[in-house]
């Protein structure tokens, strides 16, 4: 996900050189990473395919995917876990199915750090999800002559991130990863290794405004997010790697205007449709 000249994203007005998890400077200032029009287009296609991975007709999403230059290659399933594949002339996307209900996500994630991996400790549910389709996904990805991106929404995003880490370690292959509304997958060591092996823009972590799922599991001392944040503000703008301070101000302004909406939007903002709508406003097909 890296070519062409950057466009006017992020829309944040402060910048700095520290990482998102890098102390006081990172709390106050944003990084200068930017997405190019090509990367935005690829992220849009990833969001569309993440929606299609849930099943159903998805006619509008398939039309938009075709307009972006992608062709559906099929869907695959095993023991209730599914992923779908689409590709353009130079890019293949493998999208993992997410959780249809928030309660399902919490149950499926089994959010305890009980599984050690070479990258760090991860939630047992995430590892189980990936193990069920690992061979099929790796076979599909390694056979491709195109750039490959793993993607997914919610639990599908967690699967995409852990799959990328597992493939990098076991197969010595680095595939891009683009997630939407992804929960915390592993501990701080896991996040550190993701940052090390998948620096921006090879990893993009999209979060929509008040989406509650990226805030869970809630044990922040045990679970941690990697960097590469693409933050969709409460007004629908897209900020690349904003600081924690900027996000707090953005959310606080929305809370002051409508405390009730702020509470309910934590669920509504998790919808993959909201992610698609936000990226559609800045993409050029």
C-alpha cells in the first residue's frame, strides 16, 4: 500500500515525530504519516470486501468494488470461519468475516492473554480463529503474484492482524494488513513486534470516532494496540496517526453536544457501513 504522492490527509493541524505510544510528546502531537490516493483506494476496497465477508447480497458494495477495479474471486469457509477473496490487476485482498453481534464478538474473543506466540501473548479466541483457516489462507496468499492485503472488520480485523503476524513468522512473508474496528489483539510485546515488522503503511488500523470495540478488551495494562492509526473523527474527517490528546478533544466535543448520542454511537460507530461511508468521502475511483 505505498505509491503515488500523498493527499491532504491527515486533516489534523499538529504534527511531531513521536509514535502514538511514545510518551508525553505522542500524547500531545500527531505523526506526519500520510496516505496516498492509491492507498485510500485500496483501503476502500478492503472495507467493501470486509462488508461482503459477512454474507448477503451486498449488491452496492460489489458494484463499488468493481468500480475500484476489483473482481470477486470467491468465498471460503471452515467450521463457521469464513474469508473472501477479491483482486485487481496488481492487488489481492483476503477479508475475514467479523462478528455480526457485539455480544458474539466478546464471547468469541475469549479475551484473556493465555496464548503465547513468537510475537507475544494474544487472546486465545483470536488464535483459534486463525488456526482454523491458516492453511487455506496461506496457500491463497502465497500463490498470488499480486500485492496481498489481509483485512477484516471487528473480529475479522483481529484475525487479519494475527494472521499477518503468523505468516510473517512461519513463512517469512510480509503481507499488508488493514483493519476496521479491530479490538486489542495482544500484549505490549505483540504490539511492539507488529510495529517493528509492519510499519505504516504496511499496516493500517482504522477506528471510527466512538467505536467501542477498539477499546476492548478493557485490560489496557495487558492488551495494547499497535500504531498505524487512521482515525475517523466525529465529523467524518480522516486523521492519520492523531495524538491521544487530539482524539480526546474530538470525542469530548461530541459528548458535550449530545451525551446520549455519544453513548449510543459507541455501538453505531462500530458498523462497517460507517467505515465505508467515511472512506467513500475521500476516495477517488
